[in-house]
C-alpha cells in the first residue's frame, strides 16, 4: 500500500498538478488565470510523461562506455522525453496565441473577466 | 516519385505552401490567393488519385523517411482515411474559391497571414486523417487547433473572446488525448496504431488501458463537440468570419469523429469497446441528447450563424449516434453523414456569407423577401441545403438519415429512432422559418425594420466566385443523394471494420 | 389466377419527367403569359397521353417497369405501371388538364401575383403524384410522397396572407410528421422482409410477423399515409388548407394530395399487408372503425359550415373514408367500389370545387348563406354543382351511385351490416348538406345580382365537362378510360391469391 503511494510519487504529483490546472482553467473567471491553469495542466502532463520514462537505478540515455549498449535497463527511456519536447513547444505556442488573444480582448473590452465579457458580447450586434 | 509518395504529399504540399506564402507574397498580396488555390487543387487531385489507388490496391502503408514502424511514423491510406481526406479537401477548395470575395470585403482580415493559417489548418486536418501514429496525430491535432484559434479570432469584436474560450477547451482536450496516449504507451510500449492493435488483445483487463481509452475519447469528444463537450462551438462558429466558419464547421468536427472512429473501432476493436466497455453506448446516448438539444437551441436563435452553429451540434450528434450504434448500417449512416453534413454546412455558411456581403448582416428576423428577388440563386441553394438538413428525398440528407434509421432498428433502439425522426421535424421548424422570411412578404409588424434595403427588386446577386461554390454544393446534394449507392457500395462498405 | 407479366418501358418515367421538364420552360417564359400557360397545357396533355398509352397493357395485366437508379443497397428507385398505378395516374393526369385550363381563368380573374410560381409548382406536384402512382416499392413511394409534401407547400401559401401562411405551417407540421412515421414504418418493414417491393396480396408471405409487431407497423403506416388521407383525427389540416386558391384545393385537396394518401392506404392494406394478413390479425377492423367514424363525423361537421369551401372540405374527408372503408371490408365488391370511388369522387369533387371557385371569382361570395339566387345568374355553374351533389349523395345516374353501390354490396359480402348502415346514413347526411345549397341557388332570389352573368369560359367549360364526365361514367363506368376493368383487374390481383 505504501509502495503504491511512495513508489509512484512522481505520478501523484503530476495528478495533483493536473487537478489544480483543470480547476483553474474551468472555474476561474479571469482569463489570465484560466490560461495559467491550462498551462499548469499541460505542464503536469509533461511531468507525467517524463516521470513515466524513469527507471530505478538508471542513468541519462547518453552512451556510457561503462554500461555499454546491450544493457538497456540501465538507461532511462528517451522516447517520452522526445515526445515531450514537442509537447513543450506546443504548449509555448498555445500560450503565445492565447496571450495575443487576451491582449486583443483587453484592448477591445477593457476587462478580462469572463462573465462580464460574455454579457457584453451578447449585447453587441448579434448575427 | 509522386506515385510512390502520394500518401505523404498532401500535408507536405500544404505545409510548404503555408510557410512560403508570407515570404513570397510579401510584395504582391494577390499571389497569396493564387498559391492557396494551387495548393488546395493539388490536394484535391491527389486525394482523388489516392482513393482510386486504395480501391484498386487495398490499404497502403507509407513509411516516412523509410523508417519501419513501429519505430518509424507511418501514414495509412485505407478506404476510411482516403474518403474523409477527399471530402475535406474538396470542401476546402470550394470554400476557398468563395473566400476571395469575402476577404476582399472584410477590412480587418489581412489576406496573407490568413491564407497561411488556412493552409496550416488544412495541413493539420490532412495529417490527422492520414497518419497511423498516435503521437503524430497529437502533433497535427495541435497544428490545426492553433490555426483554428487564429482563424476564428479575426472575426468581429467578440471573436477573440470566442477564440480564447475555444483555445482553453481545445488545449485541454488535446492534453487529455496526450495523457491517454501516454497511458497507452506505458502499457503497450508502442505509438503505432496497427502495432497497438495487435498488442491490445492481451491487455483487455488492464485498468490503464480503460483509462487510456476514456481519456482519448474525451479528448476527441471535445474536438468533435459531442454534447456536453460542445460549449466552445456556438460562439466560435458565430463570431468567426464567414470563410473561417465555412471552413471549420464542415470539417473541423469531422476530424474528431474520424479520430474517434479510428481509435475505437480500428485500434481497440469493436467488440471490446461496445460489449466490454460500453463506451459506444455512452457515446450513443450523449449524441442522442445532443441531437435534441442542438435542434431546440437552434429554434431559439435569432441570428443565422448561431442557428447554424447549434444545428451543427445536432448534426454531429447524428454522426456520434451512428458511431455509437456499432453496426454496419450505423457506420454507413455516420460516414455518409460526415460527407453530407460537410456539404450542407459549407453551403449554408457560404449562403450566410453571401447575405452578409450584400446586406451587411444575416439576422433572420431582418430578412425579407427582397432577398429572394435580389439573390435568387443563393436563396435557391439555401432551400436545397435546408431540404437536405430536414431530410427530404432525393437529397443526400434523406439517405444518411435512412441508413441511420435502419441502423437503430437493427439494434432495436426505438428511442434513438424516435430521436432521429423528431429531430427532422425540429430541423423543419427552424429552416422553414428562414424560408418563410425570404420567400414570402412580411407577415406582421414584429419583424424588424430593414433600413438598408433598397426597394428596387432587380437581381443583385453576388459575384460568380462567391456564387459558383454555393451552387456546386447544393447541386451535389441532389446528385449525390440519387447516386449515394455508388459511394456506399464503392467505398463505405469497404470501411466496415472486422467484428461488426 | 392472374399472372402478372412485366416488360421494361420508359413510359412511366417519361410520364413523370414531362412536367418536370416543363418547369424551367414555365419559369423562363414568366413574362409571356400565354406561352407560359402553353407549356403547362402541353405538359398535361402529353402526360395524359403517356398514361393512356399504358392502359391496354394494364388491362391485360402486363405491367411496364423501369428501374431508375439504386438508391440504397438492394433497393432501387423503380417504377411499375400496374393496374392500380395506371388507374390513379389516369385520374391525376386527366384532371390536371381541366385544372390547368381552370387555373388560367381563376388566377387571371383574380389578377394574382406569383402566377409563375403557381404553375411551376403545380407541375412539380403532378410529377410527384405520378411518381407516387407508379412507385414499385415502398422507398420509391416514400421519396415521391415527401416530394409531393414539399411541392404543395408553395401552393397552399399562394395568397401569402396570414391565413394562408398559418395553413401552410399546419399542413407541413402534419405532413412532415406523417412522413417521419412513414419512413420509420418503411425502415421497419425493410428490417423484417429485406425487400420493399409492393406485392399484390401482401409482402409478408412466409415471414413470421408477431401480432404486436404487425400492429405497431400497421399503426405507423396508418399514421404515415393517414394524414394525407384525412382520416380522423389526422384530418384537421385539410379544412385549414382551404385558404389556398380554389384550383389548388380542387386538384390537390380533392385529387392529388388526398388521393395519394388514400392510394397509400390501399397500397398498405392490400399490397404491403395483404387481405389475408389484415383479416387474420384483425387489422382491417381498426380501419373500419376509423373510417366509419370519419364518414359520419365529417358529414356532421360539414352540416355546420357556412363557408362553401370548408363544407366541401369536410365532405371530402367523409368521402375519402368511403374508400378506406371499402378497402377495410376486404371483399371483392368493396375493394372494387373503393378503387372506383377514387376516380368517381375525384370527378364530382373537382366539379364542386370548380363551381365554388367560379362563384368566388365572379361574385366574390364565399359563404353559403350568400348564395341565394345564384343559380339564375350562373346556370351552367350551378347546374354542374347540382350534378356533383347528386352524385356524392349516391343517386343515379351520376357515377357516385356506382361506387357507393359496390361498396354497399361489399359490406353485405363481408357480413358487415354496420358499414352498410353507415353508408346509408352518410348518404342522407350528404343530401342534408348539399341540397340546401341547391335550394338556395335555384329557388330563392338573391340580392345584388343585377348585371352579373356566368363566369369566364376558362372556368365554366372545364367544370361542365367534368360534370358531364361524372354522368357518363355513372351510366357506363368503363367509359373511355376502362376504370371499371382496371379496378376489377386490381381486385383479382389482390384477392386472386386467396380466391
């Protein structure tokens, strides 16, 4: 039982972050806070993947003469790391687009509160 | 070389053109449209070629860079993926022909970056459809999503907010999918769809796999706008500019549907998802609720674009229902409806765009029958598309409903049959309301005044580049309706996965 | 035993297409009225000629068939000119000729707008009606049935005033719902039988059909075709649809639309379920009850109406159920009478509607209470009205007597005395709501009628011809169109299987 928690503390941490991120993204009204929540969520997933690639007693996946090539259990799995490089880039790009949208929204509506924005949007010319 | 690499060419051409547009069109902005036309036309031609090749040869696997899967990434051309690829590219081509007029008119859209984003989005779509690798799908999913956020945000005043809300939901959806892929990778050790399919039967009882499927389905569900994950759709479609709505509405959600089909039936297996996990049952019920919900909300709308947006929620419910039924007829209905809805929605959004070009708005309650006199062809196309949405033969809409009805009967799901039929009637309510407005003289004084309408009734139709795509789409609805067996027997029946 | 033989022929397809092809011609000659009307008349004559050419073979039980395109794996959009189909097509296309002439007088007399829309949609309606008549399987039937629904909508709302638009909405609400039920029924049938072709004597031979499933299926079909057939309580769209112009009411709501509904009921009863199954499962009793109820109640409601067209509408509802009753009795004479009533009632009702329209255009009177003395001013019109009324009441020599006689005989054959009594009572009620009109027109003197004369010949000539046709058919039912023999052929096809 203890092992279930201690042995997977990386995953538990990631899940905690995911819940925090989701909570922020969904429940918060301020656009920036939603954005932060979404980013936390995405980062948590990245942490999850990276945690999944680790092995007990293994080292970074760069060729080490002392260990050799055949003994793959001594190297951690590089694949999730490479996948996460892509995911990090995606996260950065998404944040960039989101910030651009937030700036435009602020310039047009002078507020970043979602409920106020929705009310004002409805009042504007509907089509 | 072209023939050997045809599977990969479409995303590559589109990507390459997307990236080079800002450079090449730096001085002369008109080149951008020209390059877009070339790229999408090539995509359409290659899609046709792909379909014929697949029908002759069978499923084609293309290994990117020569790396053999499961280590390398592969593209898979089978009847399902090549069919959806074709539908997306043809619709995109027609909408982009129409876009020339719209982009000229909208002052706050810069044509060069806009077209670049459009091509990026199409790259994403085609990549999702053609790929055979889970993570590759995530990459293209994010590519097309980011492009979509951008395309939606250049609309009216409310557009950035709508785009932002879509961004939050879409990013969460993509992340859910990524998490699902992660779980799947942890258990199976592979990211390749065919490889995972061979490994999964050994892992049927693993809770990890069940969680993985659930997360992936939620991710696709957000993209597909299944009820109740559809919240981003109405605002996004309403406030986006016409071309964006017309590009995204027919195709964007179908990508989610395709991904769901692929994952549920072709990777995890029909029996597993339906009999053991009952995911398809949940999907069917949620879709049924979505069908009714979308129709009722559509009736309540005043603006045509918002009405069409809620109508989309309802139509996507049909596709979800077809997938959820898990039998061949339901699948035929769902895939045929993918094509059908793409054509209908593209036609309807383009008509709304034509009205905005000529009248400056597309508020239903401000329409009156001057429009029919001024824009007879556009209104005629609208009528055909509306009849198809309601499901009047011989349009294509009747036939996709017919197959779905047969599918529900085969499963003895009488409630779903009733839902299908009731929704046709609800569709009739909100479409005939618009038809009454444009064909008949104003009835009572609770219609809003329309000061901009000039009283002369000479025809003042939109220019041909804006009119011809609309007409082609509406004529296609009738022709494809009558000839639907060619498509059903020729392609769709070959898509039915083993185990149905 | 009659064996049906078939041969391939494009004639049924041409019969449908000829009026569709006339539509663009009509639209493009909208400025030149006489040319535009020429296309309508020409199309109707050609259509009628094509249908007539199918009679000789139909009488020999040789059916012309053509399959157009496969529209669902295993089901084709196919046409088959069997005797019943030819019968209905004759009625519809023949009466279209008269209606076209009459329409010209009517819409021009009222200086209506949107005449082009009127004539073009009329042509589409007739195409779909012929399609319904010649449909070889249930899916083809559904396709043309729905097209008919949509094509009649612009005609119902022709006047574009508030009453018409409301009538149109009600019409669509009823008919589209019915369409959904019909599609559900067709899909269910396909699931059970895997083959949707109409077969005389029933489709379900050799197929196990639980009574519950059969009942549900029958009720779905009944809801589907019953709306257009105006069986109570699905009838209320019809009186409201009288807001349409009279030629529309005349042809569509006395001939094409409602008769398509009744045609559908006969097809369902005799060609889908078949007399044997209907009798075994007691389904025909359901029909008898609904039909009998409709006959009496509709006649009673007709008595209350002052608006002439509304009274005629309720009379139509009542007479349509004669046909349903005849079919439900399942005996040879009853079915014979029912099928003949499709044609005979059409001739009489169309005469009556034409008269109502002529009175409206000429004297701007809509209500019966205003009709005093009209007979002296418009003798030909009211004379024809008298012929139609006498026929509907069931008095010889008008053809209404013939069909009613056969249905009555059929009631005796089926040992159903109640049906016979209903027929007799209905005859009396018919007299009760028609004869006062004649009395007012001929035997009372009216006001404000100085200087008025008969209506335009475009309107009067068709209605006199249809009235004369009613009399001629009453004296010799096989006159010219072999209605009697065609109907008899249908009966032997359907019942011959039991013998």
